[in-house]
C-alpha cells in the first residue's frame, strides 16, 4: 500500500541484517541523492551490527516498530537517535497510516528545499519575548536554512508598500 500511495517516490531498498549490509545502506545515504530514510525494525533479537549510522545520517528518518516484532531494535535505535538529536520520527504501529503520514512529512520537507519565505515585519527584536521564536530568531533562520534548505527573506512593511505602489496597474488588471 505504501508504494501505491507514492507512485512518484523512488524507494531504494536495503535489507540490513549484518555489519556489511548496514555499511552498504549507510554508503547509499552518502553517495546517492536520498531525501529521507525509513527504517522498519522487524527483529527483536540481539545482533552484532549497528544501524546508528543510518539514523544519524542527518536525513529525515522514520523509525518504525511493528507492534508484534522489532521492539528491542526499535528501542536501541530510537535511543541512539535521541542522544544524537537526529531528525527521527518514531512510529510504533501495525498499520501503515502513520507511516504514510510520516512519508508525507518528509515530502513536505523536500518540497521546501531551495524555496524562499518572505517575512514582512517591523522588527524581530520586539520587546515581547513571550514568543519563544523571538528569543533566538537568528538561530531559527539558520536552522531553516540548514535543516530545511529554506531561505528566509525579511523586509520591513515600508519596503513591501514601495514595491506594491510601484506596480503598473494596467498589466495587473489584464492578469486579474
């Protein structure tokens, strides 16, 4: 059902069941253009390899634990992801609806890449510090670029008004 839901998504698969296949999957993440990772933890036994390199790739990752299998691997990998502050969405479910929703989140992140967001404001240094984003505004702008690939352009209302007033009305009326 997942492939049918996303016919335009090119899923590259790798079964990780050894140190060699874990390394191969990690290599795919660095050598190929991959927007996100889906890890479906399907085993509940101890293993002698690490998949931490997969969740710590920096790419948006969906970590799935089927309710009836995979719990130990899921917990181990989720713990590693939390420690590394990796962008991981954990899902524990036997259905696919949550997985489809999470894949849509990764697609939304991908669609933001190389986009610009226009923020029209007088000042982000307002006295009102009750809004958490105002306390570290520059960090949020940097994070938007780093993690989402989004450029945030900030202009004052007066500049927007100058652009608005400079528009030739005749062609605008034709378009409208």
